[in-house]
C-alpha cells in the first residue's frame, strides 16, 4: 500500500492551518507591507534532505492570492543538497509573507520524515527487507506523514484499525484459555470474521512464531527479538508467512536486523521522532 494524497484533503488541511495562524489578520504584514508590493522568492534547502509536501506550500500561497505564481524546481521524493531551490514563488508580498510559516511548517515536517526514512532505507540497501511505518503518527496527520514515508522510499503499513488485522499481545490475553493456543484461536477467529483481510500476529517467542505459522498467519510480527532470534524465527516461518521485525530499531541496529532475513522492519521513529529539516524562504534579487 502507498498513500496518495488528493488536492481536496491538502487544501482542507492548509485552510485550517492558515485560519489558526492568521486569526483576525496578519497585523504585522498589514501594518508594514503595502498592498501593491510584489515579491520574488525561493523556498531553499539549508541542509541535504528528501523533499515532501510541496503541494501543501503551493496551496498555502494560492489560498491567500490566486494570482501568486508557483514554479516547481524539484518534486516530492527528490534528494537535494544544501542550497538547492525547491519552489519559486512570486506575486503579492502580503500573501507570500502571511502564508510563509504555514507553507514552511508543512514542508519542513514532511521532508523531515522523508529524509529520516531515506536514511533507514539506505542503511539496509542490499538486503531483502523493506522499511515500514506505523500508526504512531500525529493525530489528524496520518495520511500526510505516511505519504512522506513513501516519498523517502519506505512502505506504508496499515492505514488504521480497519484495513488489516493485527493481533497483539493484549488481544491474545483475552484468548489465553483457548485451545490449542491463543495464537491459533485468534487467527482462526480473525479469518472467520474478516476473510478478505490480511492477518498479522505478534509473536514474543519462537514458540508463538511456530504457532502462528502453523495457523496460517500472513505476517508474523517479531517483537523485540535479537538478531539471532530473528534468524531462527525467519527459518521457522519460511515459505509459510512473511516476517516483520519491530522494537529496538534505530539507525545503529537496523542493518543487523535486516541481515536476519526478515521481510519487513517497522520503525515508529519515522513519524513520531523525525525532526523538521531546515528549509527557508529567501528573496531573489
């Protein structure tokens, strides 16, 4: 799955952000910038990064003045160097200054996610594993943040609680007395209730991995396992279920995790810990 955004949701998010920022009016710009004044500006990367969210910036400027001209100099998903220009914006000085912070907030945050994702993807290059995101997202921004992960070369996991069954330890606790095992019972019930959905189940032990594979899970989530445990789990599941490593994943550990042979590595940090990258709006001579 790859999240693709549509213009209506982008414009709605930008409209809300502008209303929050402007309130009753941008008093500083209204007091100091003549209505007739026009600017020529560029949105510029101040560090190496992977771009995401340019359509949000475009929407911000155009919502304040439909006469503003936007020129794309790169596109989302592009790796750029420090000093590279991303957008050229020209037109009403008031519109540009008032929309500046909202436009930058979207692009800096989403490009930060894309950039961090690209670092994880690069760290496991040459292995079979793919980097996945999680549901650990900013409330209301999930689709945007998952889109940014895709821009960075990652793969989108389930979008929410509705599009895939993911049985975790707390779900298994409710079935602890079932036979032959809670794992088998959970998978069986999920298949019966939602036959068209993929079923993934968390395994904390190699015993649970075997139970999950025997019961026909599509994916087995290997929670907080060491690389050696992961290798054994992959061997148990081979040919029967895909494997996903989760927990303890960072840029220092991800290569070893990928080397275990797992199919996927989920990384919550992509969306909950990515820093906003440094991007500025500069005047052109």
